[in-house]
């Protein structure tokens, strides 16, 4: 007779289908079976819910997140029915996916897990998983929810779970290395001394320390023998092992690693060890000590003379730490240094990361245009490298830059973040830190657009992903809690305050300055929104927090939310000067609020607004001050007139003109809107004058260009009016003074080439010519960097929105040809470097842009044939041949046809060789 065990009593698909009243092949049956593991009792409860009118899919999803009757059943009929010992064991084991006696013993620090597992299995509460067990999905989900309600227990279990992962990985690494004496590292006096001091803190984790010591000892031995001298192989593996320790033990482990640095004979190894110690110190919130350690790592890396090692310390230690502390100037300085090192070393992935970090630094510095330029360059490089993480990070930075750009389309930032989020979802088997950050940032952007349901879902998702990280995920968990609070604060004030309180605790535990500024800001927003009695104090705290550069960036990102809070502070006399200054820093929304206050009925508010605007050399500020100079209140009138006098005649703004792709003009970083241009012809005339910058154009020529059929006198008047529109768009505060940009010479008009301006098409050509010069000098790496910078600027054809303007055709074709030549040069450089795959990608881009280019067609065919992709090479020939006949009415040249015949002959020879081999 067969003996039935607990696993034999589980329901099968036919039985589940009958219970739910569905066909056996229905997807919902498979879903219910997967979620329940065939456990009969929860499935019966689901069936009962359906009988009582619940929607089938919603009832089945109850298994994934137990609620209602299922939750009551699990508590009363399962947990309460167990002995205290088994119940405590279940809670301890819930954080482990696959339960083995050895693993549970390590997590619990006990030796009786085997008997307890068997007892639970016999009661039908565990399912066999090979030689181990697993909890049924509904029970595990419920237990994890209980753990979430007990933070101390949850954090301890999350940490022990991660420790065991680290133990397994280190043990596997030690076994594979075939190194003698796996615990030889314990002879190190540094490890012995540290164990004596910290053994109690780690309890049963001696195995981890032994294996960690062995790993470090092997690294020291390799270092002494001169292995790993390129500085590339050791940093990643060592950092991965060490940073798996959670923040609750990171401080002790960091000090151990710092002490171990003296055991290593070379500067290169010390740089690696000190860098790892700095990372752990930073993780546990000791930012001061982390900064000291990373400076020591920088010095050791520099002393080693290994540029790649210095680059590694910069990218993974110095720059991220400076970024977290809001040290914008230091971030830009170090990231620029890293860009130079990466280019010199030909390290393309490092160059991509350096440009991404440089973008973040420029954004923190407030230079939005440079932030976008760096993010664009990083994105282009990441796509060429086909690196999803790098592409997602670059898109994230580009989205942040466009979000901070008042002239950018708000949808562009959202598109960047959505694209980055999708990339991470497709590339990651489990959510990463970047994935969590993207979810929080995307939630914030959607909340600003009032898409609250989706924003709330992403915030909750980010929170769920951060929980398994334990204390190492405190900062990101805090940000996800703030994101949730920001979605619900208007309707569920108590829930929002509770989430902000928990976030504050988490940020305090890690010493996260920017996180605490975040919670302080939202506490003030909640207080002002709901007229809490302590709103004045909360606003004052928020203003203190936002004095920090990271806080200023937060205000800029949350401008729409911040403005009402700051205006309320001004109306109630709370830190009026600081509130007004904060409004002034917010750009458009802040200026709008100040100019409205400058026209309010309250003279005191008008005076504060005017005094604030007096320190801003900005268009809207001057306009408001001009109105204030005529105010009925003497104090306001006097302050406005004094401000205008002190400001004097303004300097010329910096213009950035974008001809490639969508046309736009930035005036001191602010996009000139269509409303400011007044008419399409004003914009078109400006394009023409800039295209011929420095060359006088006769007025008759301009009239013929824009008003060819108009009566001469009316056309001359239209030209004068259009030039006035251009001057006001470029310098709206001139008030009668001569333009810095539009000059008159007798009967001619010209754009002043000496005025401060930048044109993307000129910069594109400059980078291309610099690349050609470097190539001629034999400096391929610098040439490639210049070509990539030029390629990043080419966002579309020259004045693509004006396809019928004859005067732009020549420049458009010329720049297209340069772009094609640029891509071909990149392909040649990659081919010379042995990177034929990327050379093919570049050639394909040039060929797709113009299939009639036979030189590109032949180059692409040759590359494909060398790469063993002859079939694709034939398709390229056919595409080119068709394009030539359809567009030009000719066939391929003799050179192209010869290459085609040689390719066919090669394919036939290969086929015959295969047939002969098959016959043999």
C-alpha cells in the first residue's frame, strides 16, 4: 500500500477548476494554483467569496495578499493553533524562500530546525522543494505582512538572510579558487584583534568572518605576487562581497576592513580595501568617516600610478559621496577628471558613468543646459555599448535635467523616466537600487500631473522593493514613504503624517541630510495645506532645510507645491525675507508669485516682493520693478526706483541657438516661447540672421525673403516691426537701449557675431573638425571622443521644421554629409580597434540615413562579410540597388557590383565545401 504524505493531499488543476467553476485550461485556474500551492482551505475561501458575488480575478488575488476571511483563517486556524515554538519558528523562517535545516539554523542561531521543519510539514503547512521545503504562498505573504508590522524583528531577519547569501557566495568563491587553507586569513593580526572586540556583535556569524578573512588573505597573496595589477578585476568582486553586509553591521565591518589595509603591501590593494571601507561607512550613515576613507583611497590609487584604479575610486566612491552631500562644485570637478581619465584609458563604460555623474553635478550646480548635454552624451554612449543599466541611469539624469528646464516640454521628462523604468523592468531579475529610485521619481512626476492612482502604485511598489534590503535600504524606503505621503496628503492627512514620521526615523538612522530635508519640506506642505497650528514652525524648519543645495534642488523640483507654502509664509510674516528669496530661486513659478505679490492690495507684501525682485537681474523682475516705481505707496515706490537705478543697463544675455532638430533659443537658460516671438516671421528672420552671423544683409533682400508680394512701404514697415519683435524676444528689458544682438549698418541688418551666443550646428562642426585633427595626429581615442560629442549634438536635420526655405537647403545637405562622414569615421575607428560589431552598427546608421550612398553600402557589406553575416550583406546590396533605381533611376556602380559578385562567389564556395564535407 502506498503511504500518503502531506504533499499528496494538495489539490490539482482539475480540482481547482471544479472549485472555481472554470475550465481546467483557464488562465485564472493556473493563477489560483500557483498562488495557493494547491492548499485546499484558502481555495475553499476563494470559492466562497465568488459565491457571495466577488469578481473571480479579485477573489483569486486575495491569495497573493491575504485579506478578509483568508487573513482571519490564517491567524485563527493556522498560527493560533500552533505551539509557541512552531509559531516563532514560522515567523523566523518567513524571510527565507527555500527552507533547509542548515539555513534555518544559521538564521535562528539554533540547532533544532530539522525537527521543526518536519513537524510543520506533517501538519501540511510546508511543501517539499527537493531536499528542502517552502511555505505555501498565501501563508508566506501573511507572515511577511506580520513581520512588516514588527520592524526590529523584520530588520534582524532581513540582515541574517543577506548574511547567509554572502556566506554562500564567499564559500563558493573560496571553493572555486582552489586556494590552500580556506581560513588562512584568520592568522592576520588585524582580523584576530577585530574578532576579539566584535565577536559578540556578530553572534553566530563566525563562518562569515572566517570566509571573509580567507577572501582578503587570497587578495593579499595575489597582490604580493603582482596579480590583478590592472586594477580592474579585484574591486568589483571585493566590493560585492563586502557591501552585502547590511547597515546594522556595516560600521564594525568597515572598521575591520580599514584595519586590514595595513596588511597589504601595495598602494593598489590599499586603495581597494579603503574604498570598500568607505562604501560601508557611507552605507551606515557615517559620512564624515566615509569622506576621510575615500580621500585615503584616492591618495593610495594616485600613488599606485594606475589610472584605471584612480578612475574606479572616483566613480564608485568620491563622486557618489560628494553627490549625496550636495557638494556640486566637487562633483563637477571630480567627474570632469574622471571623464578625462576614462577617455585616456579608452574605458567606454567608465566614460559613460562619468558623464552621467557629471550631468548630476551640473544639475546640482544649476547649469541645466550642461546637465542635459552630459546626459545626452552618456545616453548615446550607453546605447552604443548596449548597456541597459547605464542607459537607464543616463535617461534618469536626462529626465531630471529636462524636469528642471523651465522651457522644456514637461512630457519629455516623463518620457525619459518611463523609458528608463521599462528598461530596468526588462533587464533586472530583481529590483535594484536604480529601479527603486526610478519608481520614486516617476511617482513624483505623475503626482505633479495629478495622475494620483499610478503615482501611488509606483510609490507602494518602491516601498515593497526596498523592504527586503533591510537596513541597507533605509534611505530608499524613506523616499518611497515620502512618495506615498505626497500622493495622499490632501485627502488622508493622518496617513501622510505617519508615513513622514517613519521616513524621518529612517533618514535619521542613516544620517541622510537630503532625506531629512525632504521630510521637513513635506511636513510643512501638509501643515500649510490643512492650516495646522504649527504651520509657521514647520515652514521655518523647511526653509532651514532648504538652505542646503540639495534642499534648493528639491524646491526647484517641487516648485508648484512649494509656491503656495512660501506665499502663505509671506502672508503670515513667517521668515519673510527667506521665503521671498526661496520664491525668487524657483524661476518661472516663483517669479509669477512675486510679481503677483508686487501687485497685491497689501503694501507690506508689495514692499517685500519689490525688495526681493531688486536682487534679480531678470526680465520679469525688471518689468515688475517698473510698475513698482509708479506705486501709490511711497516706500514701495522708493524701493523700486532705487532697485532700477542700481541695476543699470543690463548685460547681454547668453543665447543658445539650436538649429539641429527642433529649433529653439535659450536666453540665459530659459527657452524663448512662441508668444515672445510674436509672429512666425520674427522667428524665421532671426534664423536667417544667425545663419549669416557677422555678415550685413540688405533690407531689400530681407523684404524679398519675407514679403515678396507686399507693397514696398508696407513691407518696410513690416520689417521694422518684425525686428522690434526679435529685439524684445532676445532682450525684453532693453527699454529703448540699443540691442546687443541685432545691429544696423546703413541700409543693412546683421546678427552681431561678437555677442555672447552658442549655436549647436557650429559646435557640431567644431567637434567634427577636432576629431579629424586628432585622427591626423594619430590620437584615435581623443578623435573618437570628439566624434561622439558631435554625434550627440545631431538631434535632427538642420532647421527640419523649415523644409521649404531655399536658403537653408545648402547648409542642411552639407551638415547631413558631415554627419554621414562622422558616423563612417566612428565605424573606421571601431573597426581598427577590433570592435567590428559596433563598426557595423555605425555603418548601418549611415546607410539607413541614405541608402543611395554606395561608398557606405560597400563598407557595410565588407564588414558584414568579415563578421560572417553574408546574408545580411546581400540584403544591404539589394536595398541599395532598389534605392538607386527608385530615386535616381540608375543601377549600382561597377565597384559595388564587383563586391556583390565576390560575395556571391564566396557564399557558393562555402556551400560547396559544406556539401563535400557532408558527402565525406
